[in-house]
C-alpha cells in the first residue's frame, strides 16, 4: 500500500513538473472549483444523480451484499469513503453518546453530511485537475507545448466540464481514468513493436477502472482497447494484447465488485439495461427520433461547451489534426476524435438522451482539438503583430467562455431556494409546510426543535419512496386532498412539477417518464392548477428564481440551467387566509 501511494505521488509530481504553465492553470481551476462547489451546502445539497452524502455506505453495501444491486460500480464509493474519513471521524466526537441511536442520528446530521459532501466533491475536483494535466500532456506530446497550454485553458472554460468537475456525480472522475488510459495508449503507440508488456497491462487496468467507476465509460475506452490488438505481438510466450485483457478483466471484476457479489453484478446490469435506461429515453425508436437526437446534441454545443468562436477554433484544430495524422501516418491526432464519437454512437444515441453529461466525454476530447486549433492559427501568423492579434483573439474566446462559467457559478450561488429558506424562517410560529419530490429539489429546511415551522413531504401511495430527507417526515395521500391536510405553505419545485404539466411532444420525442407522469391524473390536475394559480384554497404567493448581476445580464448572459435543479424556479403557494410575513 505504501509503495502504491509513493508511486502515485511520484507520477503526479512528474506530471505537474512537465509544464509549469499548465500546472498553474490546473491550480487556478482547483481554487475556483473549491469555492463554487459549496453553493448547495450545508446539508444534503441540491445535486441530482450523484453520490449523496448518505449514499456512500449504501453504495458499498449494495455492491457487496449478495443479490443486492447498486446503480454504480464499487470503485468510486470506496474512494469516496476513504476521502470522507475526516468527516466520518467527527461522528463519535459530536455524538451525545456512543449508543447506536445517537451514532446513527449524528451520522445523518447536517454537520457530518456537509463534511462528507465536501470531501466527495473535493475528490471530483482533484480528479478533474488530473484529467486536465493528462489531456494537456497528450496534446503537448502530439502537437507541441503551445497546443497543450491552450488545451488546458479551453478545458477550464468548457461549461459542462466546469460543472461536472465539482459535483458528486461520477462522470468526470471516470474521465480521469480514461485520460490515464489515453496517456498509456500513446506511450504504447510510440514504442516500436514489440512494445512493453507493462504498457499493455496498464492500458487494460486504466480502462477497467474507468468502467468500474461508471459503466457508460465502456463506449469511450473501446477504441483504446481495440487499437492495440492491431500491433504485432511481443517475442516469446507473452502476447501484449493478452496481457491487456488479463489486466482489464482482473481489475474490473475486483474494482466493480463483481467478484464479491456476482449475483448483484448481474442484477445491476439488468437494472442498467432495463429501467435505468429504457424508462428515461427521450426519443422514439425510429429514424426520426435518431435525427432529432443528433440535431438536439449538435445544436446545443454553443450552450453546453463554448461560444461559437471557440467551436470554430475546435473545427480548425480537427482539420489540422487530420492533416498531421495523414502526414505522420499515425493515429494519435485522431484518437480523441474516435473516442468522442464512440461515446456518442455507442452510448448516448443508444440510450436516446440529450443532456450535458451525455456529451461530456466528447467535450473532454474536444479540448484537444481546441488546443490544436489555437496552435494551428498561431503557426500561420506572419510576424509578431499578426501573432499577437491571433493571441488576443484566442484570449477573447477564452474570456467569453469564462463568462458563461461565471454565470453558472452566480446562478448556483443565487439559487432561489436560498430565498425560500430565508422566507420560511420569517413565517409565524407553527406554520405548516408541505413539499413534493426528490430531496435534491428541496430548499434547506430548518428541522431543529427551535424551527418556526414544521414541514412534511407528500408521498403518493402508488409511488416508491423518495430519497432520504432527514428531519422531514413523509405523509401518505393524494395531491388533490391538499385542502383536507390543510398546510399553510406549499413548496413546488419546477424540476419536479414540470413533468406533470401537459404539453404536446414534438415529433420524434418519446420522454418516457413524462409520458408516464401525464397518466397520473391526480398529479396533473394538482400541479397544473397550482402553477396557473388556480388551486382551490391556495394562491401563488411568489416565485423564487436565480438572478444574475446587471453586469452579466448586460452582456446577454442569463441564469444557466444544467442537470436537473440548477437554475430552476421554486413556486411558493399559501393557504387563503394565512397571513404570511414578507
């Protein structure tokens, strides 16, 4: 174990020392992300589809208990648990006693869960910074120092990479393992055949660790695993690709938890290929649906990645990389393209989705071509003045993209749920609040004994329980029976309610979950009336929304919506006759 830690630290030091400019860019990224990641704390936070603070142990248990299944493989839960030890060690310190009940209550307290959330996010930030260093190294080794530095800059201002580089979602952590695999593939590709067995084996190991972090990584690493098979084998008994397969399979069955819980592994694969993918499709199983899927992905690139000028630089870089590949008769300049396309064709279009994270591997690979485009433009400069003009234009592109990332940070920190929490704290003592939906959509409720209000979350009788919302009890009932329950305040999150608002779906769309939601007549009637301010017995008091400073809106920037609940609205309704405080 000590030897492994030393090897990792030595590798990181070597990587950081290769280009001090890139390393400084990575450090700035770490500082900005460390601030931005605190936007939804304290408590359980507002992230969706990631590792919730109380889900670290659940993920490990579900991967190890025979027959149980987890949404994600074992590896990142273990990494998150190790990283969270400083926060978890607070449990016996903060607990009133060492009794089981007190320890469990303390473990799910706001203080401990906030600490765990920070630790898990810091893991993502560090892994994101390493991914930056690795893709910059790949660019530097194939296109030159200047291209590597521009790649690092464009990485930091890619909107999707910026968001997923500071959350508890597993998307950017698995990209770090992908980047390590890409780095090892380049080392192998540059060696004259026969190449070192160690490089083959490590390539298999890193690809396995990527998939053992999040299963969808299979689509991104597939080109890395296929290309080495075309090389000539090593002399003697040991065959390089065989060693790669051995390293891949051996690492994957352990890191994914399959060797410890084979029945649970099978159950998880069934879950992933069944409800977790089929129930969330956005598009029809038709050519029209496919065309609409591709159109939506491509048309959103200026919003999800960079402004159009940067995308133009990226396109120039793609052409330049293609020319270099033809001249050198090497695959290295095109491997990021192959991996990005593979991720889209073999995963994104298969699951029929169109959201930021479903293009994240392609965004990561696109940074390579953005750097290539910047270097290509600077190479055609004739004279110092021309070069300075091009550098100024590229810098302006970086600033324009950075403004979008800044708008995202401001959107998160000005989230309307903060205002809702403050408003609730001013209401008359004894106020009764009712809320709906997943925990990631909720304001931060005060559940302490000194709270001026008490809150409950409605749990429809025919739905499976929502995720944990500590301190907030669930009440069984129908949405339409709200007057019988008689809460004073209703909190409705747009992220949850919008699926129940009737709307005509365009041709080519399927949106399975929304279609199913439309069949819940009780919910449709309730939310449709509430959002039109026509709910009997209640009226719309106010709508909480994020707000950007005038300096940003003057530049044409608006609140950024990404991944579920970021940048969305929260509606607050009050019972007729209830005297709400301003």
